[in-house]
DNA sequence: CCCACGCATTTACACCGTAAACAAGTCACG
DNA sequence: CGTGACTTGTTTACGGTGTAAATGCGTGGG
């Protein structure tokens, strides 16, 4: 069952072997014994995925781990840093993804493509966590969401520069790529979250007037089926492809710095 | 003074007449008398802009208005809804922007361009508020950040459809446009917030090792000047232009619906 | 005059993050 | 074995938060 449906989203948590979904937080056999920073972060991610970000509380997370809230403070300085640790841990799942490489051994396009899908996989696996990635202030001024860790930025820049990009081009590519990834995934995740998140409308009135009155917006109403259609995967692919194409142009232009001779 | 510098960012709060910067919350002359939902929302925006989102508390906002916290509850159901009201109010500043039109009277490209810059102006004017726009769950499943209000979505779709886009093309353009705007502005705002936000490093050691050890990231270190360069305005313009170009292609193709004849 | 009503305050409560004191292992070493 | 230091988790306590409920308090109409 769940045989590989060709129309399925390749980055959705169900449509894949499960990489980048589970965090190997508690490799020990037993569950209860031995607190640990990794275990705490893993539990926090699990908790957020399950109950939402607002529900995460030191006390509740403690309870979830079978421990008192204050116990967490021995491994985490405070709640803010715990959240920082959460986004770091989530991003670190990239290292465990066999489809994402740190070096552009098969060309920069392959590198960027794999990286993008890896990040998307993470975003879809942790839709409640991902907004954190976008919101939390970055460590260094230029390391920005969603490629938070310096290691990935380094890898990104190296990959492009090794592939022939100038330094300027690599940096501008980093910016374009980051903003594309962040925007697209944030939007996609927010839509996902709503589609399943809030299904509580217990006031089942007779004809149930929708939340807001759609009265004055005929076009929106008419296009509602199209608007609520979920073609995220295809759109992502297309936008990504477009970005890569754009970068290719940049690269080609940057390779012939002065000579007006593309030689066709 | 502050004469129009050609290199200045046209969307920055200082580089402009001031539209979309001040919210006309309290048109009444006096300050203290008469609470009011608009006044509360305006004060909340002002407060967030000034002290950051985390600092916003019912009690503090009350104090800021010269009133007790519970007084706010007569005009706002609760804190969550207050924040919803804040993003709504911020987005509503678009209506007061003379450079942004609700209809594409001068062509859809002009419309999209003006809208994008209008939203950018708002984002830059309220960098602390804008992440809220991205994070808050949308009212309807398909009305998503950053074009939260149905009225703008309606206007957007109408503008494109009136300009010859098919319904499908208009919807997909809406998605591409939204995600572009959101991603770019979120990144830009987050970078802005850091650049000025955290200037507190009172531990002025002798050689002051930067926050994290930049040891293992030579490329990042080498490109730091480039990475911290702020060319947001130009990048925004370029990415926007590219998006418009892409949409133009979509439009052209969508105008020849079936004939398998691109001719050449 | 008075009283009802709209508006702001006061009070109260459960919950939050976290500082500080405390207890309960665990382990090295004499 | 005793004993002290160290690790780990708990208890207690405090100030702050969102908000329900009761309380005051002008101010205008009968």
C-alpha cells in the first residue's frame, strides 16, 4: 500500500522513505532515563509538530519528557535559546538527508536543486516549526533564513564559486535563492497549516455562513476552486527551475567579463 | 536637507513624502480622551515599531494609552485578535498610499509594480510588525500573506483577468507574486532588524571575538563585506522585474490557448 | 432627583518563565 | 566502608501575563 503515486508530492512526508522526518534524538533503547540536550530538542520539535508552537511551554515540555520544567534549564539556558536550538536541530536534519550533498560534485544546478528539495522536505515535515526558522533573528547579520547555519552558507558559496560564479554573483545568487526558498515554503506551509489546522467550527448553524462574508468579492468566490487547489509541488518546481535558469544567465555573463563575445 | 538622493531607497521611510508611514489613528486633536478601536490598533503598531513585538503586553499597551489593561477588552476581544487587527491595520495603509491603485488603469505591470513597492514601503516602515503578517494564520485558506485582505486579492485577480490573463494564469500569478513578495520582504526586514536591532555587546573585550567562531568558514569570512552589503532595493527591483517578465510570457502563451503553433 | 447605562478600574485566578534553595543519586578516594 | 564533591532533578517562590468577574463612576434622560 502507498505505492509510489506519480502525482504525489516527492517532498511530502508520506511520499518518501522518511528521511528528514524523524530526528534521531533518543538512540538509547529506554525512553525515560537520562535527560539530554538532544533529547530535549527532539521532544520540543515533536511537541510543536503535534500541538503547535503556542502550546510549547517549559512546564508542558517537561511533562512531555516525564520531568519537571526546571530540569530543562540544566541543558538549555532558557526558552528563547531552546527555540533557537529547535530551528538549529531542524535545519541539521539536512545533514542526515542522503539526497542533499554539501558539495556540488554533480554540478551546481544539481546541488541547488537537491538543497531546495531538502529544505522543502523539512518545511513540510515540520510545518509548525518552519515559521520559527523565518522569524528568529539570525546569528550573524548575513546568515539569514532559511539557510541558517554558517556551514550551509559556506557550502553554498563554495559550490557556486567552484562552479565558476564570481564572488559577487555567488552572493547575489545566495540572496535570490534564500528569498525564493523562504517565501515559497512559508506560504506553502502556512496554507498547509490552515487546511488541516483549524477544523473547529462547532457552531454548526443551519446554513453556516462562512467565516467572513464573501459578499463583495465575486472574483475570489468564482476562483475559489482554483485558489484552493494545491499545486504547490509543481509551482515550487517551476519557480525553482526559473531561478536556476536566471542564475545560469548570470553565470554565463559573469564568465565573459568584458569581451562582447558569447560565441553563440 | 535630505534632498532626493538618487541612490537612496525609494521605499525607505525617510526617502519619501511619508505616505504609508503614519497611521491616521487619532485624528482628534487631544490625545487622552476617548478610547477607540482604531486608536488602540494605532497605538499597538506604534508600540511594536518602537519596542518590538515581544514587548507588547496588554498592560503595557494600556499604560501607553494612559489606561488600564482591561479597558482594551471593551474594543478588542483578546490579544490574538488585537494582533490580527494590527496586521489588518498595517495592510490597510495600502489604501492610503496614493501611488498604489486598486485597479489596473495603467496596465497590469504598472499595477503589480506599484503594489509591490507599496507593500515594501509598509514592510520597511514597520519592520517589527511585518513578520506578523507572514506568521499569522490567514482568514480564508487561500488568502495568504502578504496580501491578507480579500479586497486586495479581488483587486489583484480582477486586474490580471481584465488584462487578458486566463483565470488559471491569474491565480498562478497571484501565487508567484505573493511568495516573491513575502520571501523578499521578510528577508530584507529581518536583515534590517538585525543590523540596527542588536547593538548591545557590552563585553568590549580587547580583540572582541565575534559572536560565533568564524574559524571554519573561510569563504563566508572572505565574502563578509559582500554579504553584508545592502543592495536590497536593487535586488528587489531586479527580482520584481524578472517576475513580471515571467508573467508576461505566461500571458502571451495563455492568449494562444490551443493552437500548437508558436510560429518560429 | 435618580437611576440606568456605558466605560474604565479593581480584584482575582490560572498559568507562564525562571532564580534559588533543596534533595537524591553517583562516584572517586581515603 | 565512610565521606565529600559533583551531577541531576525537584521544590518553592516571585514577578509578569492574559483575561473573567465584580466594582466603581460620571453623565444624560425620565
